[in-house]
């Protein structure tokens, strides 16, 4: 209890000898008293205890700062002689109060109120940053991992690592035979969580330096970055960039207590801070029950609304999610049960009957009961498989890790385990699933949570938007563990980090190698399964990732005019090409049967040229994005100016002269429906075909664009306007029309035939008629003209040639009788 002296007492104290008062910092009852001026002036060696510094200070240095009028009771602490004499045992040293930096107070307010959106991360931050804040001031060069530990707040695993590392040169640091581990104990009734490690611990000065200040990476920069991210409306999860993860404890805690013991110090110190306070205290631990041999113990006193975090099962779940692969064992305090058989008291009536019949053997009755007890349970028992040598890991172990990590029930199609060294170092295990997820199409959803990012075996996130893998490879599952990334990776770091860009390139390349291995496997069924599930993803990659076209193209598969039942690769197509063939021909349609029966194929099939069938809606765009493969251009046979390499210029010149005016006549009749009418070199049995312009949409693309819910009608009209009507000069219908033009170009029947010919070509070429009812009317009219009187005339002629029929008389059947008998 603090006593403030009255002015009279002070005056008496000034007049009294200085020997009446002595320095007794350990006294439980203390009061503040002024410093005698005479004592200050006469004896420069006089020393006093400061409530701020916690040690002796030289009055020569500080006496000039004292003002007896204004600072009479500040700057020094004196203890009561009487109070000291009343206590038999030496009292514990008082707690010293420290003020946070101004920026720390603002930072804590940001953390508690706005910075974290998910409170569950507090446990991850504390296991990682766990007060092993310990070696936070002991920055040393860990050349074995190729980077400097410069964060002010280090994780518990680092504290253990540091102890093990420093013990190599200083064995005295680990003289206490304490296991290197992390332990978490909860009290769900009182809402208390205790996290302990046996790491290197902290000294008193390290507590002040680490828990009262922010890392050297810049408080001002941190606060400015938070403000800018809020103004921009972006993700402001910036914790970890500035070494402040420890303060995440105040997300769920009203009070945090840190008890730490460094092997470099004989004393154990306790740091205490509250969520809304501007200061903290540090004191020496003197209670023998709370002493620890080495390391740090963090105690969280949870807020009323967050006491659910103190449930043992919830803590265990959080540890498994975020810290499953920390290199040191993590134990949680769990309730367990053991089943035992205990004897049951006999019923008195049954016991009396048993006594009467002594011959019956007595059998004791028992029942099973579950005996509850509490014990430590290893929570992170799954070993990080990516840290092992790939040659020592079996396929069964890879598959088991895949099923357990991603909750899958079937084995993956392939896996890839690799370590990247050099400019960027990281380890990874990637998998290709055997089937695509049911109930959703992941090709449109890049956030699949299939890639789990770890930093030094601590889980960071699985919520990515194309930073580590492109969208078209979102089906790939795996883990990536990097030592080069900061412990807390924000979205901004992922987007701007050069390390992440290098990691992305290497992960994509390894994925392509893995998929290529499936395609070259002896079991062709594996790649058929892969293509059925993820073929669309690779086609999307052709559109979005131009840098990897050379890796994507060999993996594509299509049906063709020579392989309608089994898909072929582009390599197989190139191998089957004719010697004179220069291009790769393709045709887009809605199905193989539709593609097979189009008039575009007639001449190519006669020349035995193979044509790829693009029957998937995304196929045409993917092929157009590739443009070429092995110096062979992709050519759409449904577009104008098709070159099959067999031009006969003299024959074409004669034909053009003969039909040029007929083409103009047909163009005049069709008007704006077509851009041009020309002689075709792709038809053999059909009279005509409607092809799209060289730079316009094909019939298949036009059909797809019309089906879009939010399609742009103005663009649709512009792109479909370029259509070319090609005629086959060798077909009888075209020859008849040529003759009709020469004899009577205004003949109504000939003009109606042109209209019907165009509509028929529109349908056979894959386009949709603008007026189906009008088309059907024309067909009915032509059918009427063709069959008019054909069968009715035949019936009338047949009836006229037959003679008139006489009336049919019914004859009576008379049975024969013998002669002489009566009828």
C-alpha cells in the first residue's frame, strides 16, 4: 500500500537526519518521498532506486533534472524501514511499469478492431511467434537456411531451433535436460490457455526490447500500409511483414502473461499486459511453483465471448490445421478414457439363494465403466513427407499422405516430389487427382483450396487467387513449403514478390512434367481418365497462358475424320500428315456426327486428308489461340480461301469465265445475306455451301455466341455479316441455274430455287435460319410442285383402265345326296 506524506511530514523528513530513511526496494509497503537537497548537493555518490529503470541510478546524472516544487514525488522510490522490519521473509521485488511506444498502442488497437478477420489465427501466430520472443533479440545468421532471422517476434519452433543451434558453440545453454517441445493446456471453465516451450527464453532486457517495441522493419511503414490498404479496399492482412504477430493474442484475450527463463540468466521474469492498457509490467518470478527450468510460458486470459477457444478439442483442431508439420512435437492437454471392468454388488435376495445351494459355483458380476483422466497427447504426429528423400518414400506413403491431407478416398493418378534449390529454395509434393470434384465446375473457380502453402512447415494459407498456380491448373493438389517467404504472407506479398513468381514458374513446369508422364504411361486408360476430367482445364490454359503453349499443345486430344472413336494427339496427327500437306485442318461442330456429315469435308475426304473434329465449345478458341504446332498452321475448313494444294489455274480460269455472271446474278438475288458468291474448291457432291469470312465467326462460334445469356447483339450482327456463298459448278442444280440465267434470268421459279438453295446451304453449313417458318414454307411449296398429281393421276388412270364390275351374287352351297333320296 502506497502512503503519501503530508506537507508537515515532508518538512519533518527534510529536517530529520538522512539515516532515518534507507533504500529498501524489496519492502512490500512503500511510499514516495522527496530527495533531500543537502544530500544531493553534499554527496554525489548517493544512489536511489528508480521505478522506471529497476536498478540503481547515480544522482549526479539525474539530480539536475529534479524540481523540488513540481517533481517532489517523482523519479525515485523509497521504502519504509518499519515495513521492512515487520516482514520476516524477504518480500518479492515489485513489478515495474513500462509504457508502450505510441505506435504500439495504435497497432494493438488496429489488430484487435480491424486487422484480423479470422480470430482463429491467434493460435497459429502464437505457436509461430510464441514467446520465444525469446531469441527475438538474438539475431544470428542461419546460413544453413540461407536467410537471417530478423523478426522481433519469433515462433516457438524457432526458439527451439535457436537453442539447438547455439548449443553447438555454447553447450551450457542446454545443460538442463529438458525435452525440446511445445505444450498447450486449456482451462475451459475459466477461459485460460497456456502455451509453453522449452526454447531459449528471454532475459529481462529482451522482454523490454521485444514486447514493448515493434520490429525494426518500420512501425510507420506498417501503419501507413494498413491505411493505404483500407483506402484501396484491398485485403489488409499485413501481420507478419512488420514482426507484430505476438499482439494477435489480444484478439481473444483481456490479459496476457509471459513467464520466461533464459539459460543466460539466473532469474525468471514475468511480463503482463492488458488489451486496452497503454502500459505493461515486468517483475521477477519468485513463486517456486511457477518456476520453469528454461523456455517461455504464455498464458492467455480469454475474453468472455471468446472462451470457446479454450475447449481442448478446438485447440487440437487448430493445431492440426495450422501447425501440423512443425518440426518439434506439440502436445495438447486432452481428456481420455480407459475402459475397466468393476465388480457389481450382489442383490441380497440372489445372494441368499446362492447360499442355500452351495453346489452352484458363485460367479461375481461385473460391469464395464469408462474411467476418465487427463494426459498429454501428441497432436502433430503426421510427418512432413516433403522433407524426406523422394527415393525413400514409397508410392503407398504418397497416396496415404494425399488421402489424409485432402480428405480423398481414391489414389491420385500421379504425384511429383521435388526440391528446388538455387535462386529460390522450396520443397513440394504435387498430385493429380483421379476425378474432378462433384457438384461444381472448378474451371471457373480458381479458389479451390487445393494448394497448401507452408513457411518453415507452418501452415500459412490455402486461399489463393492464381498467385501460385494459374486458374487452369486449379485441379492440381499439393503442398508447398518455403523458407524464403516471411512467416505471414499477405495477398500483397504474393502478388508482388519476385520469389513467388519464380516459385509459380517452377511449380507449373513440374505440373506439366507430371501430366506428360501420365500421357506417356503404358496404361492409356490413365490419361483417358485424366482427359475426361481435366481436359477442359488444359484447353483453357491454351487461351490464358501463351508462355506455356509448347507444353500444353502435346497434351491436347481430339477426335478426327480418321479416328472418330478414339482421340488422338497433335503429334499423332502430324505423323499421319501427307507429304504435300502443309497445314493442320480442323472443323468445329456440336458433335462428331454433325461434323462427319457437313459438306466442308467432301473434297478433303476424297484426298484422304485428316481433319480434327472440335466438338467441345472451348475447342475452337483454344486452337485459334495456339495458331500453330510444330510449324504447321491450324486451318478452319469452314472458312473462305481454303487451299488444299491442288489448284489448276487453267481450269479455274475457264470455270470462272463461264459462271462469273451467274455468280453475280445469285449475289444480286441474295443481296445483303452474303458478302460474295464464288466458285468452290471444297465441294464434290453438294451443290453449294455457306462459309464464313476469313476473320469472322464460324457457324459453330456464332451458335455458341447466340446461346450466351449476356451476349452483345451488336457484336453478333457485325461478326456474322461476313458470309460467302460457294457453288459447285459440276452439280446438276447449279448447271440448271446457269442455263436459267442465260435463258431467262427473271424466271420466278429460278429465283425461288436460289432462295431455297441458300436456305438449304444455311442449314447444312451449321447456321441457324433467321426465319424457320419461311424456310419450311418454301420446302412445302417445292414438295407440292414436285409431287403434284403424281400419285393421284396414277390412281385415276388405273381406275379408268379397269372394266366395270358386275354385282356379285352369293352362291348357295348344296350338299350332294344319293339318288332316290328326298331333298
